[in-house]
C-alpha cells in the first residue's frame, strides 16, 4: 500500500522499517481468517489488516486515541497472520513499532501504567512470582509429572554429542513445569542433550511486550 509517513519520521530507523513493512501489505485480507481476535470479535480493527491501518494512520500523523491502543493491546502477538500472508508482511515487527509510537502519543492512564509496570516486574522475577502463586489460592498451576521427571533424570545421565542450551523462562517453571521436562525428554529421544542455564532467567519478552523495550534490552 502507499504510505505518507512524514519525512522526519522516515529519517529514523523505526520509521524506515515501518514504511517498508506497510508498503509490503497489499490489503488482500487473507490474514483475517487466521486471526483469533478477529474470529472472536468480528471487528476489522481487531484484525491484522485493521491494526496495520491503525498503525499507518498514526505514523502518518492521523488521530491517535486510547481506542487505537486498545485494538493493538488486544492483539495476542501470536503471529498466526504472518503464516497466511502471501506478501510476507512482518506484522509483529510493525506492531512493536506501532505500539510504542501510539503509546507515546496517547499515554495510558496512570493506574494502567502502574499495573503494567507491576506485571513486568512480578512476572520477570521468579522468586516473587513463585511466592505469589503459592500464596494466591486461585492460582492454577500444574504439578510436576513424576514419571516424566524420572525419565528426565535418567535422560540427564546420558552424554550426547549434540547439546542445546535451554533457558527455563520466568513464569513457565512455576505455572507449567512439565513443558520444560517434556522438551528435555523429546530432545533426549532425538539424541540431543540439554544444558540448563539457571543464571539466565529472562529473555526480555515480557518487558518488551508491555512497553518496556528499554528494560527488555538490559535483560
Ligand atoms: S498483512 Fe498480508 S494477508 Fe494481511 S492484508 Fe496485508 S498483505 Fe494481505
Ligand atoms: S498476531 Fe495479532 S493480528 Fe496476528 S493473528 Fe495473532 S492476534 Fe491476530
């Protein structure tokens, strides 16, 4: 599609990237059928194409409202739309740029900012998150599958030529510990050993997707 992004913005790296991505979209709408939020809500603005238009409008200097941010917030960043796009539109990358740009133009209410900050800090601090999920009676976390744990213990006794590093993650070990165990088990069956790296806890994704890109880069 054609774009009319202001020259000042086009001089920035984000402006150039967004412009390139926007121009690759031919607004065919193939992506709509792959989008869970569009499937659920049936609103074009909650579809990939609608969000692309919202971001384009914002970058071109159009009106930005709290509503624009709501439609972007509802995106799960599942990237399902990218798999069906015939033009190879890098939607998720554009969304990151768009969210940051729109949030700067239309700041969130202070309470919302505080809640999001709290989520970023809690989810990325395993000790804090584990303690809270233990204390919180409604927290639904799966318990460790003992037979799987035994299989993994046996797998770890083997030495494989091929090895991969596994970052256990921030939230997953507390909420769904069997995912990492199952991963280790499957890799072992494929002849690949796993080196766990407990000292590396955070990849920065939570910070990044909750408008904390600067903190994410420090992770
Ligand atoms: S993102 Fe891809 S599939 Fe969706 S409207 Fe644009 S070109 Fe079509
Ligand atoms: S990344 Fe967002 S827009 Fe794309 S399919 Fe998932 S929810 Fe829909």
